């Protein structure tokens, strides 16, 4: 291995150490309770080393979030790779999100922490990084909804953009209820409740003569 390759690997390893420390603290302390000083202590490195890679804790946390969104996008692309009906693609995307929230729990919690902390302000550049990944994911939903409208299996007056956002909002809210299994669900299995909600969402997309819809 040459000197250049070794330095690249060393930098990648150091960035990984910083991200692991930041993720650990973020999940334990929350965004407001985490600082560059604490991340440096957690990673056992100097503060200056962190600033060599990241200009702020917000930039660091945005990288964690974009990594998680990239993983989620990958899961969705794999779930929708085969030829499926628009409704089946919606089901597969819902299942992919459910599995992501479980298998990639730490990344899901990072994403959730930002959604639950509206007081955290990001620069336009950082916000754009997150939005780019978010739009890519929503694009999968919109394309499936548009295909359903064109095929006539979904309502012709459907607002695809609003329905896509509502779909992801519903999924994100649903996965929070996994921890309530055995309490509010009264012994029911989380997956059954999750699938029940998804099926009702899909049913609401179907044409229903005589029913008024908001655009």
C-alpha cells in the first residue's frame, strides 16, 4: 500500500471514529446535549482534529443523517427493483421503512432526533444536503402514485405530492408505536397494525365515485 492510499484510509478511519462518537452521544444526550468537546472526549481525540473534518456539530450530524437516508434509499430501491403494481410498490416501500427503523435503528433515531428538534437551525447548504436525499426517497413514492393514477387504479384527482408526504409522515408515526406493543395495542403485533394502516392508505387512493376529494 502506497503512502497516499494509507493516508486516505487513515482519514476515513478517523472520520468513522468521529461519527460513531457523535452518534453515540446524540442518542444518549440529544442534539442540544451534545457538543464538539463531548464528541472529542468520547472519540478520545483532540477538538482540533474534529474541526479538521467538520466545521460544526450541525455539519457532523447532517452527515450522519444523510448516511441514514442513503441507507434507507438503498433499501427502497432494492424493494422496488422487481416489476410490481403501483399498490405493491407502496407496500414494499412501507415494509422497507419498517425494516430500516428496526435493522438500522441508530440511523433511524438520528433522523428522528432532527425531526423532533425543530429549534436546531441549519445553514442552507446543510439543509439542501438533507433535502436532496429526502426528495430522492419521496421520488420513489411519487412515481408509484403517478403510475397508479395513469393506470386508473388510483384516483385521477390525487395530489401526488401531498399524498407522498402524507405517506411518509404516516410511516414515521407508525414505527414509533412499536414500543407500545403490549400496551395500547393490547397484545397485538406491531406488524399487523402497521400493515393495517398501510392497506387503508392504499384503499384511500382508489377511485370512489361520488366522493369529494381535496387537491
